[in-house]
């Protein structure tokens, strides 16, 4: 049985409890709606509902009786960041924060006289943390499944402007690849690119460096053949982030699949200065991947406006490009061109 507040409780404390029960329930309800209607994910929606209902059981009439909305000076407070959201991801992030903060407030003020309530709110807060982690991971992998175009960056003075222009064209996936810069520069750029990608609801991957991926809060890492094993990278990143692997032939593909990579690169399809030391794998490897790869794979290497149709005709449904966007006069239009070709190929294979 849930213990109710005693008559000795400070009325201000009851107002704080009431306001934060409302915040927590509203925040988790917003998340629940996306889980239910946006993701069609019954388990996530059920967990949200369970948390919301438990909060409702604790928000007793005794607490509600001290509500004073007209006398609350906070109702007039606002912030420009609260007035607009750029994406569903921002909506979810804001409401996870709102729910977690409200639960922490509930936990602390309930300690004054209602220990059982404080303990319950603490457990609920940890459940919300777990829900956020699981939901974020689920959405990452959903986005990966849907992504057809993957930009790998190259060194350029206009790195951020070029990537943003591509994102404005609908780019869903970006990999930050930087071989020459020092680690602090890489980390600084990775953080900026990660924030930029998430503003456009795109995934952000770091090439090779698991440590920088963690520090930048990236969605995952892309590993070459001589980089860390997938299992070690996943242990460092956690189970809810993406680990990709480059492959140049069927044998390497087999190893990547056995390791548990979430996606693979297939190529280089053509000779490319980005991989000057690699011989072209050719369209035969693309055809092999189209028949054999059970996970998402991206054809990569020398793919541009003149070669993309051959790659798609060989069976690719996803491609990765570097120069074709990074060096394009208009990265937005270049992105839209490739997206259109991929969509057309998918609709009319």
C-alpha cells in the first residue's frame, strides 16, 4: 500500500511534488506516443505506460490539493529552445531530460517525510535511463536499415559547410574520416559534426577511432581490416551503438559477418585516391554482396554520377561516396541526385 503525505508536510513541498509528478507524467507520455505511433513498438510503449501509471498512483489527491497554478510564477517562464524542435530526436531527448529531472526532484523532496515515495522515484528514474538507452539504440539501427546514402568526409577547409549542405539535401548518414589531424582537432571536429548530424536527425559515425567515437557521443564507429575486432569495439561503445567494417572480398565479408558487424562497406568498387593502396574489387564483388550479405552493406569506392547506375544495376541498394559530394559545386544538389537514383532503383529494380 502506498503511504500518503502526512498533515505535517510543508505545503510548498507538496506543491513541488505535484508539479514534478505532472512534469514526469507529461514527459513520459510524449515518449510513449512516439513509441506507440512512431515506432509501433509495443514493449517500449508498455514500459512508458507502466512508468506513467506508477507515477499516477503516487500523485494522490492529498498532493493535488495543494496545486496553485495561478500563483505559480514559473508558468510565465520560457526559453527559446523550448519553442521549436528540429526533429523527433530532439523532442525525445528533451522529454527524457524533463522526466529524469522531475524524478530526481521528486526523489529528493520526498525524502523529507515520504521515504517510500523517494525510493520508488529513484527506481523509476533508473527505469527511464534504461528506456532511453534501449530506445536510442533501437532508433539508431532503424535509421541504419533505412539509410541508402552514406557520406564519408575528406579533408577540406569547408568541412562543416559541406556536410551541412549535404544534410540539407536529405543525407541520412555521415562518417567522419580524418587521417592527418592531431587527436584534439579530430575530437573537436567530431563533436561539432555529431551535433550537426543530430540536428538533421542523421547518424554520425567515426572512422577507425573508437575512443573519439565515445568522446564525441557518436552513433558508432567504422573499422578497417586492420583496426580493432568488432567485439572489442562493441565492448567499449556499448551494445546500442553501431559498428561497421570495411571489406574488399568475400573472405573479409565472411569474417565481418562472423564478428557481428552491424553493416559492411563493399569495395573499393573502382580505383580511388581515397584508398590508393587498394586494388579495385570491381562490380563482381557488388554482385556477390547483393546475393550473399544478410546485413546492410554500402558499395563504396570511386562512385560518382557517371558510375552510380552501373553500381545500382549490379545489385547495390546502398552506396557510400566521398568526392562526389565533398568536392561537388553544390553538395545539396549532389546529395539529392544520389538519393533520387537510389530511390528510383529501389522502386524499379
